[in-house]
């Protein structure tokens, strides 16, 4: 059997986190608008996605107020084979914060569906964190993680994240292409220039050093990199940022494509990218991100303790 595990720190009391996990209103704000939940032992939960095209039904097995929530999946037409899998949220107070240990256990295969579910949970757990800390999460509305695979070679696995940012396309583009911008949300150890063919380098306090070639730049619209110096499982991958203007915000679509297989650390990197996209959103909206080494990054566990 194969398990999905995530750990994150949320700046909210355990009672608030518990409420967001055990009420339909709470789930509406971070996971899906289509949610019904009877929060009592033996109660049923039904969660709809993509205008009813996807439905997941669970049984509530465990409820320990402010400490633990446990579900068993009864039926689902989600990828990866959810039937019989167990989902748990364990909460531990840590000062003014809550450390959330998430587990989705019991998958029979660690194939592309498993990787897709891992990516989805990484996104939605950061959405939960965002909802509790800012009042605004990123629940499922029109985002379809299955699009990760549509029209592509089925032998590859990709990371796909989408979020709305209250900023101008120009402001977001600057944060994605300049040395100052990239240092403000990803890592202060950044060498970069907004030029096609340039090599951008990123250091992480001696833990890793990454390098990407800038392949495409369309001001206010599109940025693309290809991997040069990266971990073995990242070889051959490509990173893109696509910016689509909306009335009062922009939609950012992030992708890292071309993984040869859903490798062991795929879920961890899905989570890290989701957290760094949150950091980018904070930088663009407030002027202060949470790059590697910052207190916010340490709290989110994107910087090791």
C-alpha cells in the first residue's frame, strides 16, 4: 500500500482548524463549494467537483475535537483509486499555531493517478492554510487537476497549480523575472536576469543549488525555464508561469512538466511549490513574501528546522 503524507504549520488555533475540517461551511472555503458533511461518528460526507462530474463520499470514523479527524472513503470517481482509503488530519498546538499532520493512506498503486492526488492535496492543504490565516482560500471551482495529463504523453507526470493574485500582470511578471523579485518569494540566494538565454541560479543555504535556462519571456503573459542543474528526478523538466488577466486580479498557472515517473519525493515537491506560490502571492499582494530562510518559510517547513 502507498500513502500520501503532508505536514504544515498554520497560524491559527486548533479549534479553528478543526472547525474548518468538520463543517460544510469550513470545507466550502478551502476544498470545494460542493460539500455536505454530517460531522458525527458514522456520519456521511459528500464532496462534489467539476459541477458534479466528480463525487467523493466518505464515512466519518474519528472525531476528537481540536485534535483529530478521520474519514474512510466509501466511493469516489477520483483518480488513483480512493475506495477504502483512509484520510486523517491530526492537530497539535504549538504556541499560537497548529501543526497539521495530514495522511491519505491505502492506495494500491503509486502510479500517475496517485501522483495527481498528491499534487491536489498539496494545493488544497495550502488553500486551507491560506483560508485560516487570511480569510480567503482557493476552493475547487473550475480547476481541474486532471488537465495535468490531457493531451500529453501518459508516461510523464507533471505538477500543475493555479491561483488568483490581486496584482497587475506587470507586477507579477516582475516578480517572476527579476533578481529582486525572485529573491523576494523563492530564495534570497538568487542570480537572475530577464533575458532569453540567461541562466538563473538559486541557492538554498548549501542544501541545494539549482540552475535554469530562460527559454521564453512574454512581458505580462508568460515565462518559461528549462532545467540545467537540478536533482536527478528533475532532469528534462520545464517550468512555466502563465499569467491571465482578470477584472481585479490575475490568474497564475504554474507547471513543472516532464517528470519521467511519480518519484518518491513527488508529493513533497508538489507541497513545496504550492507553498512557494503562496509566497509569490504574498509578495505580489503585500510586498513581503516568505522565501527560503524566512520565519514564514520555516513555519511552513519549506526551510528545514
